[in-house]
């Protein structure tokens, strides 16, 4: 068996439709695009929600509600910190290296789900009140901007 002997399985491939290759091909002359008009031109792209030139439905409907302007926060739970050794300083780069968050330069918030037995120093952007209690109960400390956070 050689590479040039290899062929796809019978019926697994379909021949490509060749457009604009003469009248006898069945798709010659206008190549299945009809006569004149925008959709017959090369480079035409209709775009989602296009309604032939009239205002789109999404534009005609009234606006309601509001958009949240806050930047999304990465969430870490207290139970996730159990894998670290005693005395470790937990910050965003430390969590990113451990694979708990993806972006060390974005905000990180510690929530109180799970149990913690290790004595850790937590230095994050925000810490919930229950998470701060859990870290303190384990003998650790919360410092930085997160120390005053209680929500």
C-alpha cells in the first residue's frame, strides 16, 4: 500500500458543483444566481436580519431594560483554595498559574462555597463576607482591597 493508492471510501465524497462552466453544465451563464440585482453580484453578503432594505425587526422594536456596564468578575470559591499549601499567598497570578482562573489581569472575587482548613493569605480584588469568615476561621488573613469588601 502506498500513499498514492489511498482513496476515500465509496460514497463518502461528493463532487463539487462547478458554476459558470457553459450552458451544457446546467449551471452555466448566470451560475444559478438568476438575472440582475444585488444578489447576483460578486461580493454580495446579505447579513443577519436583512429585510430587503426596510428597517430590521430588531430596530423597529422598542428598547427596554439596561446593559450592565460592569466588567465581568472571575469567581473562585473557598473550597478551591484547599489544594494549596499552608502559608501560601493567594493572588490573581497565583490562581492563574494553578489554572483556577484564565486572566490574571482581570478582577477576581472569592466566594464562600466549600470548606477551608489551610492557613492562607488572600490578596484578591473582592472577597464576600462569608469567604472572609471562612479564611479567618482557618487561621488565614484577607488583605488589600478585599479586606473591606462585604457583599
